[in-house]
C-alpha cells in the first residue's frame, strides 16, 4: 500500500508543479517527512532524485526546440554546482531541527513567489513586451547575442544578456539550496535571469530546467555516498512525478490556474507552519 | 572621439563573438535532447523492473524501506545478476546521475570540434566541479 501512496505523492507533486511551474521538491519533502515520518535527510535525498528526473524529462523538450541557452547555462552552472557541493557538505553538520526550520521558511518564500508569478505577473508582461520590441529591432540590425523561436508569436525573439556577475552570485545560492534542501532552485534562477539579466521568461525557464539536472547530480552523488537516498522511497516518487508532470503539461491549459495556485499556496503555508513548529519540537499529528 | 569609436568596435567584436558562441551551441541542443531521452528511457525501464521484482518477491514493500545503509558499488553488480530489486533501483539512479554528467562531457567534445574554446572551458569547469562532488562522496564512503 505504501508503494501506491509514494507513487501518488509523486503524481500530485508532478501535476501541481508542472501547472504552476515549480519543481516537485517543495511538495515531496514536507509530505514524506511530515506524513510518512521519513527522516528529513532521506526525504531531501528522494526529492533530489525526483528533481533530477523531472529536469531531464522537461529539458529534453526545451533542448529540442532550442529554447535553452546552453552557453549561458554552462557558465552559470559552474557556480551552481559549486554551491550544490557546499550545500551537500553543509547538510552533514546541520541539525534536523534547523533543516525543518529552513525548509519551513523556504515554503513561505515559495508561497510568495508562486502568488507573484501566477497572479501578480504584471512586471513579467511588461518585460515580455520589451522583448517583442527588441525582436522587431533585431530583424533590422541583427545586434542580438541570442534568440529563440517563440511558437506563440511565430517569430524569432532576440535578447542581450546583461549583468552576468549577478547571475553567478544567485546561481551559487540556488546551488546551496539544492544541495541543502533538495529543491531545484528555479524560483531563484528564473526571476534573476528574467528580471535582472534580460533573458526572456521562456528561455530563463528552459535554461534553469537544464541547469537543475546537472546541479542535482552534484548533490545526489554526495547523498548517495552517505546512504541518504533510499531507492525504495525515491524511485516510486520519481515514477509518480514523471507521470504527474506529463499529465500536468497536457492539462495545464484546460484547468483553472488561479484555483490551483490558491490551493498550492495554502498547502505551502500549511507545510511551512508544520515544519517550523517541528523545528521547535512541536508535532501537530 | 577616436577612443570611443575604438571602444565601440571592441564592443561590437565582443557581441559578435557571443553571437557566434550562441549559434554554435544551437545544434548541440538536438544532440543533448537525444542523450536525455536515452537516459530517461533506460532509467525508467530499470525503475519499473526493480519495482516489479520487489512486488513479485512476495515480501511486503514496507520491509524494504529505510534498510539501505551506505551504498557500495561492489554489492551493486552482484545484485543485478541476482535480480535484487535494490540493485535495479540503484542502477536507475546511477543512469539518472550519468545522463546530465555525460551531456557535459558531450558538450566538451562538441565545443572542441567546433573550436569554441571559451565554451569548452565553461563545460570543463562544470565537469571538474562534478568530479569533485564524486570524489567527496567516494572519500566519505
């Protein structure tokens, strides 16, 4: 029966994650540690493998469509991977209570980002309009560094990457998050690339997805060698996440996005409260 | 005035180099998507095989949980031969780990062939850091 529950956890995480554009890690860790009573370190290990599988599956499609900026991804990845190793090593010296507290704080942060991205995305809309203007100019003078084909607009969209050092710094912190808490860190990388580095949102999402898989490798190897990845927990979750992610990508346009965002934000707040209370030794159930 | 024009020429050169870097990496996306697809399919086969073996063994699935300890490569190959579900599931994880890892190695050779040395150095940097993470893991083991 537990096998079915693990697969179901993965399906829900993958489905909700793909609809609102976040990785499943932020759902998997609280569910495994709070409801299945699995030690948080092992829950993070399982989440890392799931994040890696999701990234491989999603970036396969992005790579095929040439939406990933590989050269940018590789440059940023040097810093992200270094951060992931630092996070993985840091985990050994961190008390379980602190991990619960950190993860609780992270879920609150993500609740805010999910709301901002999905409900209050005016800034992104303005940014996307700017890219369209750039695209029109590019056809005239071709001064852009990079471009991608936008299926919705049916034309090449050009962009110039700026402020690379900011990208390096935030990538390093995203790596630490990945190594320490088993999440992809896309919620840090995507806004940084989009709002600060001038990368269109579609390219930022695709490039971040491509990077997450490589980052997860660095942390997963450390977790694996320390016995923190239980394949009997991780692999059913992976199976579920892949199925849920595929289902989510097909139904993303059919379901009411707003309602799902509100449910997910409510879940994040609930997980956050539970995990912070647990960090103080208070168990609600 | 002369200095400004030189600077703008230099900037143009840098921009063009970046554009060339980007165009050179375009075709790479197709090859990497192939690597990712292959890795994903092999890994999925091993996950399904491992879970089926675990279920037909007659042992309750709960009994498998949290009994793994530290992972040793030496146990792993014997387990594959003996149809141990643990080894099959570990193999799926290793394939998942090796997929992005091999994509970075592929990038290095691709950029070397295309003479994109700047991008090749970036990929080597990523590979080196990944190698450090593997070594960190092995030493701890």
